[in-house]
């Protein structure tokens, strides 16, 4: 409760400071009332959903809590932009006022403070309108703006029988956040339309509870590929972010989640491997449980998952958290030709110009956070995620369905 009180106090201070830009460009009381009514409703709704309407035993974001957070973010981020400009102006105004008070013999005004310049407030408000509109759009349409991203990766040691082999990767479904069956049905059909040889899911089926997947079980049970649908667990699948009444309840939840995946036709790999064979040749699918740096669960056991492998096997690794790649995979004795991860969501916010530029705040934490990366003749693809969590939307970093075609490098004669 104390941290929420502190947050609200800071929010109100920022709110009042940002309000100065509005006061500078208009004297209409109706505009002032509108500003404060919206601010009050947004922060009151957040407080209600997070504190008054919260279940003390469950520290999770329900859809209602997510939307309360999303609306707060939509009005809070623009105000941060406003105060950036206002503070920059005040850096000049305050010393000038001090000079007028102690040194200048001219009478400026009763406060000795120069008036704010309207054009700065107009610029600040104009720029603040951009994230305001973008964040609202992200909640309205961005979260279901599914994109199919295709890559072709070439390997010298790919078995010839698998030249042209196609895989579809999806990650971070987070079914507990969904609120539109029609959009999810569309996305599942879009996955099937890729007609890949195998579908690989890299974890975080739910936010916290296995029950979150029940309304969507039939929908995702329609996923189909000739060589099967394979999956691993992500950090949210273990129920670690819930205060369970007992360890038995937590274990039951995980067992139920695994059972649901099997009922949907997913072949879940818990530190295990599978082989796909064609024309007397094979490739290996290796699936580890979640392994992440920075306090995330480290249940992944690459050694155990690789026990049945031959060093010369062509290997595709499913590992939810991309931090696993640099920490354990790249320098492993075995070569894992392609690693598939997710986890970051691309922070659901960023700027991307395909082939030219991509940035998200999550890049400050993860070296590999979205797309294809390569080290030591090994690749990793970090999927931007199928669903969403916390902020109920996406801006610039859209929900992703990845299609990767494997090609055998032809020998140059």
C-alpha cells in the first residue's frame, strides 16, 4: 500500500507540473476541468483495480488491471514529455528570476519570473500527443496486428533431405490476456496457412494459471504441421508469480498446463530431444525448460536435453529466454545450429524500419531481443511474441509469426 501512495504522490506532482503547459496556451476553465477529470479518473481506476479490487493472494495482472495500467501509461508518458520541455525552459527561467530579484533594478512583475513561452508549450503538447495516440492505438488494434516474418538461413552441414525445410515459430502466447476470439482464430489460421513442416512454440502459454488456456484450447488445438507441433516452457508457465496456498497446488497447476498442451497436440519437451527423419537423414529438436539470467528460473538443463544427440546432428534448440544463448549455448561443445527464443516481447514498444533500424528500451537489457543474430556460425531468432502482458497493446513491435526456411549451402566449384 505504501508504494502505491508514494507512486500516486509522484504522479500528482508530475501531473501538476505538466498542467503548466496547458495553462500557458489557454485560459479556458473548461479545458482545465477536462485535464483534471481525465487525470483523476485514470489514477482512480488504477488505484481501484490494483488495490481495492485486488485479491491479496494473487499478485497478477488481470485484463481489467492491464487496461487500467494501459490507460495510465497512455496519459503518463505524454506528461513526461511535457515536463522535459518545461524543465528545460525552467533551467533558464529560474536563474533569470533570481537575477531580477537580487540584481536587476527593473520591475519585471510581482513574481520576478519571466512568463512561459507559448511556442515551447505548443511544441511540447504536439510531441506529447504522439505517444498518447500511439499507446491508445496499441491497445485498440496494435496488439492483434499480427505480422508474418520470413527468413532463409543457409548451413553447410544441413542434411540434404532437409534442404528447403520450413519451420514456423510462435512464442509468448499469454492466453490470460486475450479478449477477442475472432482475432486469435484469425492468427491461428494464419499460422496454418504458412504450411510449414513443423511448428515450434517457445514458451509462456499463460500468464500464471493453466486455467487461462482452457477457453483457447480448441483454437490452438487446430494448429497443424506435417512433422508436428513442439513446445517448451517459459518463465510464466511455472506459476512463480502467484502466491499459492501450497506447493502441491503450484505443482498441480504446472501438471495441468502440461496436460493441456498434450491435449492440444503439442509435443512438449522438458529437457528432452526429438528427431525428425527424412530420406535416411535426420535433424534434432532440442527443448530445454526455462533458463534465464537476472533472477529468472534456471530449470533448463542443456546437457540432459542433449543426451541422445550425436555431435554431428543438425540441431535446433528451443529455449525460451535468449540470455541462455550467450551464457550456455554459443560456447557449448556441441554446435546448436539454430536457437529459437522469445521472452522479451520486444517490450511491446519500439521503432522498427525493416532492414534499416530497430530499437526498443528492452535492448538495454538483452543483447538479443528481436530477430536474427549470429555468432560462431550459430543463429538465434528472438520472436517478438504472439500475445501481450501488462500493457494490453503493442506499438511499433507487432505480434509475430516467424517462418524460417533452412537451406543447404551449395559447394562452389
